C-alpha cells in the first residue's frame, strides 16, 4: 500500500507540445477548442453519412488541424482525399 501511495503522491510532469504559432502548449482545452469546428461538422454529417466515415473524416481533420492547418484548409484537404481512388479501393474511406 505504501508503494501505491508513493506513486500517487509523486507529481507527474505532463509534456507540452507546440500547437501553433503563438500558442505555448497543448492542453485538452486548447485542443478541443481548436477542433470544435470539425466535431460540429461531423455531428451534422451523422444524419446523412455512415458513422465510420464521419469518424475517419473528423480524425483526419483533427490531425491536420493539430499540424497547424486551419479548419477550412483541413476540411478541403480531407474532401480532396475522399476522391482518392486508392483510399476508396482499400476501404479506408467510403463514399
């Protein structure tokens, strides 16, 4: 039990990752605020598209936004990828 208390009592440093120019660290709050437009887009698409497709699309947009692209650019890139024949043939993205 003392070992567990030791582990729980230790302060754990959380790594900071650069998010975008002008932002010092990546926290759950800053990341969720950044990808909120992509999540909103996915929630709107759930009624018209299958959930697997929507989840993959949101994951790709969120990744691109984490890499520094704004929402509009990330959305345009993912939409362009949706017409990629190789991704469609392999079943990674579905129409």
